[in-house]
C-alpha cells in the first residue's frame, strides 16, 4: 500500500474510536477537518482510477465503518449536524460512486451480494459488528480467519478490526483475537524450571529508552528463562522495538520456533526474542492494514498476552498497558490459560517497565503510573493483588527520566549497554527496580530487598551482559 491519505487519516483519528472518545467532524465551523471535505475526497477517489494520491480502500472502509457504528452513539460522540448535512447533500453521489463494499459499510441494510466464499462467510458477522453488537468466541475466530484470506476486500478487513475495537471488544472477542494468532493446542511445552513471557506494545517506544531486551538478559542470568516477542516496526507510533535493537547489536531475528526453544532451554542463554513474522506470518501481513486504519485494533491489546511456549513447571506473564479497562480482561485471560502468575503494569510509555518517580495514589477511575495488578496461583486458588509500586521506598527513585534523543535503535542500544555494564544513572536504577520488583511480585523472591541485591549482583559480575552477548552471537550465526 501507499502512504495513507493525510486528510482521511486525520478524520479517522477523530471518528474511529469508541463511544466515549469519538470526536464528530465539523462540530465547530472552524474545525480543520470538515465532513464535506472528507466525502469529496472519497467521491473523487472512487470516481477515478486508483492512484497514490487517493485514500486507500482500508482507509475508506474504516471511515464508513466508524460513521455507521457512530449512529448508535449518544451525546457528544454521535453524529454532528455538519456530518448529517454532508451525508445528506452527497447521498446521490455516494450511492452512484461507491463500490459495493463501501456501500454496504455505509448502509448495511442495502445488503451485499457475495461473490466469494470468504465474503459469504464474513458478511453476517460484519452486519452484527456494524450494528454495535459483539461476536461469540467462535464467530470472532471465523471473522478473523476470513480477513486473513487473500481474496478478502481491504475495506472489510478494516471494518472488522476497527469495528470491534469501537464496540469495545468483550471477553469472548478478546479470546478470539488471542487464539487466532496461535491456538492453545499449538503451544509447545519446554522442560525448564520456569518461563516468563513479557508482552510490550508492538509499536515500540519513541519518548524514552525501552530496556526490555536488557531486562531479559538480567532475568536469564538469575536463572529465570524468559521470552520476548514483537515486530520490526508497527503503527501508529513506529517507535524503537526490541527487534531493531537486536539488529543494531549485530543479531538476527528470523529463527524458527525450534531454534527459539533451544535457546530458552540452553542454561548459558536462557532467553529469546521471536518475531511475529515467524510465529504468525498471516497476522504480521496485516501490518499495513493496521497503519491505514489509524487507531489500534484489538490485536494491540491481545498480542501482549501471547503465549508461545510453556514451562512444564511454572509459567508467568507480564504485560504493559496504558489505557485502563483492559488489565482485568487480560489477567482473566491469563488465568484461564493456566498461567501461574500474571502482572499488568502501567509503566513508562505503556510498557511493563517501571518509572522511577514516586506515584500518586491510584483511584478506581484512574490508574497512576506504576500501578500494578496481578495474581498468583496458590494451591489452585487465584490470589489477586494491586498496588502502586514506589521506588522511593527502596532508595531507587530519580525525578527526571532522560528522553531518547536521538530516537534511534543505535542510541537506545548504546544507553542500555552502558547501564548493563554498571554505569550508574537512570537506566541502571530502572533495570534494578523493574527486574527486582517484577520477580518479587511473580513470587520468585519473597523479599524485595533480596531481589534488588540479586539483580545488582548479576550486573556487577557481568553475568547479565554475558547472557546478552551469547544470545546476540548465537542469532548472528543464523543463515539469511
């Protein structure tokens, strides 16, 4: 696909959100994005041979899906008077110009004559999504399978992804998004004492350094195998990812799952990163679609809870989040999947990496930075907890977090390597605090002070750095 059309992308940013955050177009006369301009742009695109100057089918599909779902929204997030006027005045042009797929998304009551098995399967589920309804677990799997097919129309792909996010996906839909990537029965069991999955936002970090790869080396050095997963780059942030940092350090990320398992089971390495391009190429292929729908789809939530392997003894998962409301759904999902200990952390830039600022107290309506919710499985019973993690209690607080400037993988790798080598400063304290607090809350270490000393020891001894370098060397030997 070409780059998204900027006018329509801006419009999508306003209308392709849920019932509490959508912003109508043209609510004020001086609004920079007016619905008249958007509709003219779409009509122009549908009246001529497609070109790189026109909005994509994905963009137009996302826009009409959002407008249709917003008919059910009340109050300030519903249609503005300007939107009603624009659609009314352009009704005939839209009806005569739009292709059948966009006509259906605009007015589902028109119906759609399917010419492929993929569309015939998908349309009933799309009709429910467009009316603001939820799908069952099985229907979600069916819809997601359809949009992965090569003959699925781009507008329909967009409609499923943005539509279910706007409807605020329920627990059954969340399970469907998780399992379509890797079904539970395909998860391989490894003979290791424990395995911790770390799920960070796939779109990376741009404001601050994200030292997750280096934290993985620390956990491995402590004898706690762990796995990271992600992509090379992802919308909407297009930030620095672990995959980019591995490449910057001279490593590779295209190994198969068998090789990944070997590194996890190797006591001299004990951690690994795996790219979504490897474990789910069909979902990875939706990367451009995700760019063109503008807003994050349900995958942005569920992919952080992805389980790729299992330990035959103890399993833990740690997930970073920013927007409140999904943490309990994710923890429920982890519990149902048999995870022994789970954490959701509102860390820096939506990651599971703790800030060094002392937090203000969280409330039921607002979760503060460093808010953590989790559970442990104790003799088959779920023991839940929540807290605001405060580094000041352990002498690790620092007030100012340095920005990542320049925001490059090279700069991030350089800063993190210095911290791993023991250079004192913000990143060093962050490595110590995050690794220690995480291991303590997961139940690996009873005493937080002891956990802190253990982390400092593997940093001082150089064992954490050795783990990282062994991993980079092992991956660098992969054949291209």
